[in-house]
C-alpha cells in the first residue's frame, strides 16, 4: 500500500539535486527554494546553520525508492 505523500515533479528534481551536491548542500533562495522547504517539512531535507539544505537519511531512502527505483534495504 502506498502511504507516502506525493512528490511533484519539481520537488522530485530538487530531491535529486540534493543528492548531486552531496555535502556542499543547496543554498536557500534559489528557484527550487519552495520545493526544498516542502522537502524539509516532509523530513526529506534539512536546513543547516549555514543556510544550505542537505538531504536527510529519509530523503536518501525516498530518492532510492522513487527516483532510482531501488528497493529499500
């Protein structure tokens, strides 16, 4: 049964970009800022003290299952 909130295409892209930037993080205030804030609200990203977003463990798992289409380990 599907029990996760739906991610819009733009938010899926923002989640993928978080995996690409790795430890550098994504700065707030970019075009995907609303999506990063939504991902933060869902627990898939977090805003660091330096003002950059990074992916959470839950975000890594969601990226693997929904974007990479890999089963959870």
